[in-house]
């Protein structure tokens, strides 16, 4: 760097020049520019990493929500986001989990409904067999035999009674088939009337076994045809499990406003494993014995469903070669 100054002395002019070496300033400038660029680059990388981490942290809930939605779309209905943040994403995730849970419950109900409908179709076919057999038998008697007036009247009465029971049972079971959440219209009915129907039904059919009914007059909250079907299936099972000469008891036990109804036999009994599965449709503890007696493994499935309609539990206590006790509870009043 050169600095020049003119100086006038009289008529003469003098020039004063100073010379300085300032190359170090340029070197320093270049060094600082390089440092600035390096620092800027490092800051940019650091900012990118920080922003990437922050962006991932802020969007990981969305990514998780997206992955969970894809898994649910593939059929994994039990997965959840389980995001508990207090922001809008957390609120969205909680609502999403509630929606997924409701969808899972709905799908499960639909699956159960399909299974129930299949079971009800089998149960319906099983239940109409008995009255249809009676109707066909007495109709064939009237068709092929020259009966007296009393026999014809008795046969016609049996046909009419079984047909009415078949009609009523058909409506009830068809309602069970069409509505998975069907609620039977329960009312207080005489338990002795149901027992009388059962005595008439089994009259002449129990030569090898005696059925002993409790004689107390009790009114229970139930549906007469469904209760008849429930008890008939339990008595049928008891008869199939019993040997010749073994009695079957239908007992009741009062407990304030509740009544326990017991069906007790002294037959072949069941193992603990069988008692846990015996209410499943088509399950038979002794398949060869059940099939030889015309069973299809649906009786107790129907009983279980009727107990569910009465909001009561079916209790099965059994021991091999010592007999079985089946009981359930109903609401009751005296008289």
C-alpha cells in the first residue's frame, strides 16, 4: 500500500510517499472466509440433523398410525397405536384406537352371528324331529288302522298338541336364528304346568326309568315352551345316560326369590373334560352310545342357549359311573 502526500515549500513541490506491506490482511481475510464457509457448512449439517430428528420425532406418531392402519387393513384387528401424547396427534390416535376396537368387536360379533346361525339351523332341525315323529306316527295310525272313536280322538289330540308345540317352537327358534341378541319375552308361569306337560310327554316312554318330579307349586320367570324344551332335553340326556331301573329326579330348591332346578341321574356320568365341552354343538362325550340312541350332540347346545336367554348359568356336575347333576337358576315366586 502506497500513501503519497504533496508538500509545497515556496515554489517547490515535494511529494512524501509511504509504503506498507499489507498482504497479511488479505491472508487473514481469506482465512476468515474459509473459516466462515466451514463453520456455515458444519452449522448446516448440524441443523439438518436436528431438523431431521425433530421432524421424525414429530411425525413418528403419524408413521405409527399409518403402519397400524395398514396392519388392520390386512386383517390384524387386534393391533393398536397406543399413543398417549397430549397433542392433536395423540387425540387422533386415541380416537383411532377406539374405532379399531369397535370394529374388532363388530367383526367378532359378525363371526359369532354366523356361527350361531349355523348352530341354530342344526338345533332347529334337531328340535322338530321329535314332534314331527309323533305327528307322522299318529297320522300313519289313523291312515292305516280302523281305530275306534276314542283312539282316533286321542291320536288327533296328540297330533294337534305336537303341531301347536312345533309351531310355537318354530317361531321361537326362528327368532333365535334371525336375531343373535334376541330377548325372550319372559313371564311368571306355573312350574307344575310344565312338569305336567313333561309327565304327559313321557307317559308310556319311560318303562325302564322312572322320572320323579317335585310336587311343590312354584311360579318361575320363564317362557313355557322354551322351559319345556330345556327340561325335556336335560331329561332325555339323563335317560340316555341311565341304566335300566335307575331313577331320574327333577328337584327344586328355593332360595328367597330364586329357585334352583336340578335334573339328577345315576348313569354313566362324564369326565371333567367332557363337562366343559358338552354344551358345544355336535359334541358327544360317548359318540357310539349317543349315535346308537339317535343323538346328534345338539341337545345341550340348545339348553345352553335357552339358559343364556334366561340370563342364567347352566351348571353341570358329573363323575364317571356315578351320575350327573345339571342345574340352573330362575327367578320365582310362591303359589
